[in-house]
């Protein structure tokens, strides 16, 4: 099966990989970009991808983006450097605008990648879930994937993990380091996103995805050390430190911006595990374990390969 897809977030870590995976399987990929003159957009165009310049907060600029498209991928969120303070309101408005365009232009389905975790402590996790609700309410049938940490050479979660292990002889250990999470390799995440195009039963439902390992963040730090071939870092218990303070500390000791670290740590401050595996059962996939995902990420990490 092949057809046309509209891809948002194509200049991002997952979106760029997804664009190439889809094109490699014969899908026509149209990438929605905010500025076609940017270096990342030009790189996509140079690879042969069609571009549509538009902003999900400006409905007029989206006109025609979905024309002739079968499925749209929504990979937009405001986590990161310079994100708006009212990011949850912005994300809801953006999702609503995009969903209405998708419905009006005849797109048959939208596929969205959100996050695992159901507790209200994390504003970012709440916002990503509200994005899914807006997409479902105002647009075509939604396939709603939910994942925890995505492990890949350029993901901020992976980079934070690596920097902490590489740069610190010892680490503080707040209470959230013991919360369970269920990481998934980026290659497996992409496989789910692509296979959704042919898995009709995934339409109109939530699908929680994760690898086979449920780990505490502290365990992941130890496994990263093993993959890098360095001694495990001792941890000093500091149970009362908040996720906000933790993000500031990470911003000080690693190159990861505190504005990026905060939503990552907020997400880890609650359990982020698959609680309903029925969605995964719809797919013919067997996700790899965390150690293998780490080894692949390290092998592809440009900062390590060129070191």
C-alpha cells in the first residue's frame, strides 16, 4: 500500500527519520514547515520532499496542505528552548487548527505521538494528552500513540542520560530517580508509526507503546555507563529536590538547556509505563530491549563517532 502523507515536525529528531522511512516504502511525503528558507527545510527539499510552508497557528497558511493527502502525522509540541509560557494553550489552539484543516481537506486519518503517564503533576504530559483530545474532537479519526522515553542518538532524553554519566563522577539522587519508565528505541517507534498506515484496527484508538524493559532512571544511568565502558557513577540521595531544581542542575552540568530538561524531568517524576498493551498487540512488532537501543544510539551518536 502507498499513497500521500502530510508530515508535521519533519525537521525534528523523529520527524526527519520518519520522512525518510515513509519515502523508502513508497509513500509520497509532503512536509509542513514554518519557513522553507531555513537550513533544515532546505535540506528536506534537497532530499526530494515536497514542502508546504505554513503555521499551525495561522489557519490561512494551511490551505492546501492536506489536498490529496491520505494520512497526516502530527508531531508538533512546544517542549524546548524558547517555548511559550502558555504552551498548553498554544498547543491546544495549534492542534485544533490543524485538525479542522485535516477534516476540511479530506484527510482520512491523523496519527499523533504523545507521551505516557496519566498523573497530573506534569504540565507537559497533560498538555500532550489535551492535544490528542483536540485532534480527535475536531479532526478525522485519530491514531493516538503514547510513548515514554524514545532512545536515539539525537533525542534529548538520550543526550541528557549520556551527558550525566560522562561528565559527573557522582550524581545527586532525587526521589524521582526511582520512578518506573518504559523506554522504547527510536527505530521501534518509527516502525509503529509507519505500520499504523496499514493497521486498520489502530484507527480511532489509543495505543501505548514501550520496549520490553521497565526501569528506574537510576538503572538507566547504570546501563548507560556499561554501554559507554565507564564505571557506574555513585549517587548521593537527595530525596526532596524538586523536578524544577533538577532541571536547573542538569542545565548547569550538561549542554542540555534547562528549558528542555524541565519537561523531560517532569515526565520522569511520574511513572511512564504501558498500562494497556492491547494496542501493541495489533502490530507485528517485537521492540528491542533498552541495552540494544542504547548500543545503537551510541554507535550513531555524531558526538561520539567524531570524537
